[in-house]
C-alpha cells in the first residue's frame, strides 16, 4: 500500500472508532463522568476537609490527578477491548482482514480510537474537577505526555484483551480483577509514603503507581517516584504490548482459524 | 493465458485435527465465470477463506493474477473481492458507512469512494436504504450489501460464497443479471452455490469439491451431460391400484395417484408419455423430484464406485 493509502486506511479505522463511541455516548462518555463527579463531591466536599492535607496539598487537589488518570485508563482500555471484541464477534473485523491494510495500521487505528475516548473523558472529567478544586498545572508537557502515553498503553492493553477474548465476559475480567485494584492501590487516594515500608516496596511493583505519580507531578509538582523512572516504565510497557499485539495479529491469533 | 486464480495442493487441517482440504488444485482463467459446487461441509468456504486471508493454510499455494498471496498479500488482496457466506458487517452501521469504510480499508480516496458507493448501492437496489441501520435490512438486502461492499475497490476477481442463499427468485434473477453484466465487463467470478440451475445459467466451468478433494473440474456443458438420470413425479387424474405391467424396473407407485419414474438422458420424456397414453393413464401434472445437483453428486459417486 502506498503511504497515501495507508493514511486513508488509518483514518478510516480511527473515524469508525470515534463514531462508534460517540454514537453510544450514554455507555461510553456519561458513566465515567458521573462516577468521577461522585468522587469529587464525596471526597472534595464531604470527607476531604476532615482528612486534611496530603503531601502539603488539600486532599481534593491531591486526588484529582489520580481520578482523571483512572478515568483515562479505564476508558482507553474499555474502548479498544470491547470494540475489537465486538468486531470479532460480529465478524466485521473480516472487512479489514481481507483488505490490504497492514497489521500495524489496524493496531494503530484501534489504539488511536481508544486514546481518543480516554482523552475525551479525561478532558470532560477535568472540567468537572475544576468546579471542585483549583486545578493548577505545574508542568503542562509532563501532564500531557504522561496522559498520552498512559492512554496509549492501556489502549494497547485493551487490544490484547480483545484478541484473547472469546466471550463478552472476557472483556470485563481484566478491568474488574486487575486494572481497578491496581489503580486503587497505585496511589490515587493516598501517598505511598503513608504505607509501612513493606507495602511501599510492594507498591513499587505496580506499574500504575508510576503513571499516577507522573501525572500528579504534572499537576502538583510532587511525586513519590522518580519522574524518569515513570517514563521508562510506561514506555517499556507500551513498546512490549505493541510488539506482542503485532505478532499476534500477524499470526492471526484469535481472528484466523 | 493468465489465471485469475491458481491454487495448488491446498491443504487445511483445522486446530481440532479435521482435514478440511486434502490438497486441492484449481485454475480459473481470467474472465471466467466459475462455479464451485459441493455438499455441506465439502470444504468450499474453507478454500475461499484461505484465498482471501481469513483462514491460515496448512500447505499449498494460492496465486491471484499471478501474485502469490505469501509473497505480496496486499497486492493479491487488492485484486480480490469476497462476498462471504455469513453476514459479516457491523449491524449498527448504515449501508453507506459500511461500503465507505470498506473503500477506506483499500486506501481509496473519499471522493472516488462516494461515487462508487452511489453506483453500486444503486445497482444493487440499496440506495434508498443507505442511511438506515443495516440490522434492519432483509436477508436478501444484506447479501446485496455484501456484494456492493466487495465491489468498492473494483476487484478483478470476485468470489461469492453462496450469494443467493435465502434470496427470493425474483431478486435471485436480478442478481444473476447483475453478475453476468460485471462478468461481461471483465470481472472474473467464482461462486459457490447449492442450486445447479444457478451454475448452469451463469457459469462456464464447474469444479466439484467433495470431502476436501476436487473430484470434478470441467465445463458446465460437459458436466451436465453426465447427469445420467432424473426422477420425475407424476400426479395422476385417476387412482391406480397397482403398478401397470410396463412399469417394471423404473416406475414406482408411491401413492394411489402418484407415480415416480427414473428417466435417463438417452431415453428422454417422449417414451414415458407414449407408455402412459397406451395405457390410458392420464397425467394431471408432473414435477422433478430430485435436486438435480444432489443427483449429480450421487451419479458421480456411483460412477466412482464402478470405476
Ligand atoms: N473453524 C473451524 N474449525 C474446525 N472445523 C471447521 C471450521 N470451519 C469449518 N470446519 C469444518 O471443515 C469442513 C469444511 O467446512 P466448509 O465450511 O469449508 O464447508 P462448505 O463446503 O463451505 O459447506 P457449506 O456448503 O455448508 O457452506 C467441515 O467439516 C466443517 O465442519
Ligand atoms: Mg460454505
């Protein structure tokens, strides 16, 4: 395929993905906004003032970056895993499979679609957050790069999930049993400095900790973790996932018999 | 002569161990209208799946207009259009979105795609439905949508897997007309079907696959001439109590007013009516009992048995 054809194929997939989640916005955009707003109300207005400061910031200000990132993670992941799985399930994935579109373009197209939903939700949630906290940005480049990389990483994760999924339940297992716990334990609601040394060490094994801290640094300028390490870990995971997905796509895992 | 499709020793063993294709070889000439016949489970869709890249082959080679799918799959794919047996589009998208997206996957610029979408959706009688949800199309419309979709990149070879399954007779005939026209305009066509009259009316050449092997590969004319016998059912005006004397052998009385008769090609129907007239048996109506395609398969198996 010529570069121009590749560009057209890529934008076709992206547009289709974006159209899909906008069409069903009640399932894709509304729920995260409602959930996150509830967190803001409960922790910002009701409980937050009683907790006091965290690492020198008002509690609501401390948790906002983590909550935004959590929404981005969940939505990037869910968009790709459910869209790709349902394309497999309806067999409409065959439309792309029989075409000359290269595998890497298929992967990038779906991942971009997932990132688009993650980021859109992120923006909406951020706007809502401004009603509750004085959302200030310490470093715009850090904030933006961390959120982009994280959205990409989890979109890639969602793709892998979609490839492996054989039934609809398989799409919700990973978010429920792995992603959500890791996010909660990754320091959305607390600084790991509050934990005893042993649990601090354990927390360092959680990749989401690095993302939340990187993102929080972008807003507040504080982090439990070295920023360079955060980038290294996110990028390493993203590269690995990209490579695994591409291998599986080329061999036809889950989509060719 | 260029081959639109050339398949050599194609073998497929599914993960469950089933050997669906046992090394088939086929060649379809450019411009041909070719039928692939075979009973349920013979391996037709498996072969098509391999050709269009939805099924991994176990062994063998496939070339589309001399492009080996292992060497340059993107190029081979752009020469090929497929209409699968099962519906495989997103039911939440509209027909227009479906064909436009398909063009996009082939890297076709939007402006060109829009023209083609209008042309093919109109030719397949779907233009009025272009903005409806495709879930709400009837079965026949869904099939035509898949044909329009397969034509968006104007392939030189079009493969249709049972395109007329579940399509009423009127629409079937208009689909035949349509396919004949694009074949005349130069598109090579391969189709699978369970209707012999479809292959008979459209196709110049026929291959039969049976249990993963090509057991017949010849011209339609040649193949039909081997159709050795047909069974006819006669509805009689007056009941018979027993089979008339002349009827030994190839006649059967299956009900008081129904007779069945085996007729071979050499015999023709005149002799049958002569015998009926001579015995004053009046026939109200007559119809073909067997599915002629089924008969063709049976004949072939018979012949093989005696070979
Ligand atoms: N994914 C699969 N896994 C295992 N076996 C399969 C698979 N798909 C098809 N088969 C088997 O392979 C054989 C050939 O099937 P195929 O679909 O190619 O037949 P067909 O000639 O297209 O039949 P039909 O006329 O019913 O469409 C059948 O025995 C079928 O059960
Ligand atoms: Mg089939």
